[in-house]
């Protein structure tokens, strides 16, 4: 059997072999080279993200003296978990961790609940002034946070919320982005389902709870993940509203731990393994939680962005 890449054309007593695989083969080689280049780029990018994180973990589990050595290490030297005990007990990072858990949990629940209520209201067909409401919501997204920083401080001061965790919980409790994203999700739910439920005597809250919330789980999980990460990494509002160090959240406490030469006593120095142990404690909850919410996150971004 002749090679598929060649055509034999009879011409008298001669046979001409014409190679037709040249351009196609070159195109295939170019595609493979492009794929290899993309793969190499992604591997390099992945290593640029993994190596620093792994170095942090390795230093955190190293001994105090070994952790002070220069250079990048990918395996603990003089394995020890002493850094975690010092940063958790001696430096009282546990209080900052508890504060972050309280602010993140309560703030995320309130944010998601208020966003769901507002989005449900905005999909009602007979709602008067709906266009004006949407314009105002979009306008809030265009205002920089720095512009309203001082007014928010004054409001919290007049309400007596300074130096309390409630100031952090109420900060950013609602956002236009969350409302509009959930509104797109709710608008994708067939309106006939709500109409049928109303005919059967269901109240608006029953329709909201039994129809719209179950069918919009991906969008709700997406908003919850955004808000959870944002509140867990909250930094500027803490500096703005909190002066009492016992009310600091984890990120502010870590900033003081990493950038300042604080000590466990008046004379001892915070070694690198202690600082890296604090960073590992701050990252670990998000690393554990994200894989469980990733499927909802991807689906929420793709489906909620466009209304069909």
C-alpha cells in the first residue's frame, strides 16, 4: 500500500511522486510548538506561585536558628513546630484569629442575605422606580472607596461603633456588584414558576425561599466566596476603625508581626519561622475552603454574567 502522504500520477511509462503533506505537516508542527510553549509558560507560572508558598511552609516548620539562614529552602531544616506555638500562644495570634472568624462569618452571612433580598426585589416586573434604583446601584460601584472613607469614619464614630467588631461587620455589608450578579441569576429563573406559586397561594417569602434560592445556589456560593475572601483579608477598615490591639483581625496582626521587630518578651526577637507560621495560619482556612466552593464559583461567574 502506498504512503498516504504521496500521490502516484501515471505519466506514460513514468510515475511521478507528488508530496502533498508539506504544508499540513508544517502547520501541525507549528501547532505542537505553540502548545509546548504554552505548557512551558504555564509550568513556569505555576512554579513562580508554588515555590514561594512552599518556602513559607518549609521555613515555618524549621528550627529558629535554621530558619534565619539565607536563601530559599524547600524542606524544613531542623524540623520543629515551635514557631506555631510561639505565634499562637506567646504572641496571642489566637485572639486575632478569633476576631477574623467572627467578622468574616457574621459579615458574609449578612452580606449574602441582604444581597439576595435586594436582588429578588429588583426582578419584580411591577416594581415602580426599578430603573432609577438600578442607576443608583451602578453609581455606587463607580465611587472610589477612598472618597467615602472619612464620611464612613464619622458615621461610625457618631454611632459609637469605633473600636468594636461591629464596625468591621457593617463595613461593606452590601455591594452593587453582589446585587446585580444575583439579580441576573434570579432573572434566569422562569417567571412562570413564581406565577404558578402565587396562584397556589404562596407568599412572596415562600416563593423566594422555595424557588429562587434553591435554583440560584451557584450565584449565592459565588457571592459568598467573594465576600469571605474579602473579609478574611480585610486590612484598611481595621486600621481605620480599630485602635485597640485586642480587636485587631488576623491580617493587621500579621502585618505587625512581619514588618515590625516584635518580641515574645522584652529581649527576644521574632525569628523567621514564627513569622512564616503566622502566614501559614492565615492562609490555611482559605486553602481548605476553596476546593469545596470552586465548582460553584466557576459556574456562578459564567452563568450569572449574561442574561439569556
